[in-house]
């Protein structure tokens, strides 16, 4: 369940207003931490929660320290 909530949070880094409209989870800090990485590495997957999570996971070695810390805080 934690992974699902994290996937939702990460995918919403680019569209926080949509997140509020759809009731998605994720703190503003988590969204802010991973937004640049999601835009940089996962642009074509934005809008697909699981695809963004998989993309960021595949690019784990390239993630910023802030986004990497988000993954670590969720046990990933």
C-alpha cells in the first residue's frame, strides 16, 4: 500500500492541482523533491502513476539527493 501511495505522489509532482481534484496522496515536499527528476527522466510517462515510479526506479542512480531520499523514506 505504501508503494501505491508513493507512486501516486510521485506522478503528481507535475500536476499538483489535478492531485487535489482527484484526491491523490503525497506531501507537497515529496512532490517538490521529485518533480525535477520526473520531468527530466520520465517526461513521456507523466500522468501514469506506475510508469513514473518505474521510470524513477530505473533511473535511481541518477536521481537528485532529495528525490532519492523520498524513495528511501518509503523503503524503496
